[in-house]
C-alpha cells in the first residue's frame, strides 16, 4: 500500500492498550508511524511491529516535559493516546502534569509545523446523560486533590481536555480533535506478545476486567455503563486525521450503540467456548444497573468522520474476540514455561 500523501503519524502511548491498536491500524492503512514509548517498552514496541518497514520508535521518557525537536522531525500528525498515570506523583503534580503536559506537546507540535493533532479524552469528562460540547462533569481541582485516584483521573482528563480546547481556539491553523471514549475493551493487538512477554496485569489496562471473566470467584467489574471496542476507538482516531467536514466538532463523545452487560458476556463465552465453562465468573456477582448503554448521539461521528452506525463491533464480537486473544496469550506464556494465573485484584 502506498504511503504517498499520507503523513508520518507520531503516536504517544504506543505500547499501551489503545496506542498499540492505533499503531497497528495506521500501519495496516499504509501510514508511516513513529511510536513513542519509554524504558524497556521501546525495544518491545519495536519488536511488536517489526514486520512493518514503515514503523519506527522514539524514546520519550516523559510526554509532559520531553524535547520533541528530533522526535517530531518529518511528522505530519500527532495522535496523543498516552495518559499520565494517577498515583505516581502527588495529586497537585499529577493534575498540573495533565494540563501542562497537554499544552507542552501541543506547543511542540505547533513549533514543528504539525497541523493535525488528535487527543484521547474520556467520557468521564461529561456529566451523566449530557454529552454536548459544553457539558463538563462538575469536579473541581480542589476535589481532585482531596479525592481518590479515580476522582483525580476524572479531573486530570477534564482539565487536560479544556487546556487542549483552549489551545485549539487560539490556533485555528491547527486541526485539533479530542475523542472521548467510555470504558475500552477488546482484543489485544497482534504482536502484543512482545509488549507482555510475561504475565503483566498492569499492561492490560481496562481489558483486565474482561480477562477476569476467566476467574470463577471474580467480583471485579468496571464502575459505570458505556463501553467501546478498542478497534472502534482506534479507527475513529484515525478517521480524525481525514475529517469529512471542516467545521467538525472538536470534542467528540464516542460510545458503542449496543448494550454491554457482563452477564451477557459470560453467557456468550459459555455458549461459544464450552471448554472455558469451568473457568467462568459467576454471573450473579455482576453489578445490576438500570441500563447497560449510554444515550450518546452518534450522528456527528458519522457526519464528520464517516463512522456509520452499523459499523461498530457488537458486544458479542468484543467479548469473544477478546477472550480468544487472551487464550492465545496464555498459550504463548505457557509455551515459555511461565506460570499463568488470572489475578484476583481489580485492574484499577
Ligand atoms: N482504557 C480505557 O477504558 C480508557 C477509557 C477512556 C479513555 N482512555 C484514555 O485512553 C488513553 C490510553 O489508555 P490505555 O487504556 O491504552 O492505557 P495504557 O495501556 O496504560 O496506555 C497508556 C500509555 O501511556 C504511557 N504513559 C503514561 N504516562 C506517560 C508519561 N508521562 N510519559 C510517557 N508515556 C506515558 C504509558 O506508558 P508506560 O507503559 O511506560 O507506563 C502507556 O503505554 C489514555 O489517554 C486514557 O486516559 C482509556
């Protein structure tokens, strides 16, 4: 496939659950990609995508403070999927890192003449049942500083998104979009074996909740309705590089149109993969909610980015593909003589 007229795309968080999926889909679509990771993950990332000649890595130790002058050379677009980890610094530093970190990478991109910038936001920045461009969850910086890690995460994403929008207003010459997914689940990308050469629950991100369906005493579930398959999140980010309308929305909530109940998930696995039945979680421990989907208008996503309503992965596809991929990964670990056990503690 030709890479002509397609920009070199710089992806942050490229060794992450979502970032690796974005890298994979970009490469499959013929884009040249420079993926950013840190520490030992740089070599793992290189190995994961070694079959693609148009893939290269960049070591970025901290996205919030890095010097991007060399890393942005030749880059035409940035997809910023890395998130500063909550709990690694005191809350004030973490909050400031999310805001200043977003502004830092935007300023560096502007300096390098990059015109396209896609950021991963989060559905948690919208209040329940209000997904308009000016709807914001009413969390304050003070509550974030005093609250638990999840309150801090919500605030980090909210004030980070607001900083990006403010920058976008001041820089109309740049095309900036924030996609806001809810909980992301879905199969780990081909090649992820190299990013998790041994069992590492933290590397699975929120997908750990799906992996824990393979633990009979599991009672850990995500905290609120609204999911989107990681493959859909990735393709929507990529569609953001070539919007169909010039005046597209800048902050875009994205969600699966299908209800996603983990009781159904357990049933899908039990019916389609009977060999896994004795490993399955007890459906009576799945939380009961009034609804298992979010009422988000997806028409703007279709109009501006060409994502049709019928093209989203169903909940059944998400669950069975994810479980099949975990079984593949387990076989890979076992073939290396490693001990494999689904952890008991929640992924977050
Ligand atoms: N997963 C979800 O359900 C969900 C839902 C809504 C939004 N999101 C957003 O989606 C994005 C990706 O999330 P994910 O689930 O893919 O998480 P993930 O697997 O933890 O990926 C995040 C990546 O960002 C990197 N990173 C974090 N802080 C960094 C820093 N200061 N400097 C350099 N790299 C840094 C991490 O590197 P290390 O591996 O080296 O730590 C990791 O590879 C995030 O923006 C997140 O807020 C996720």
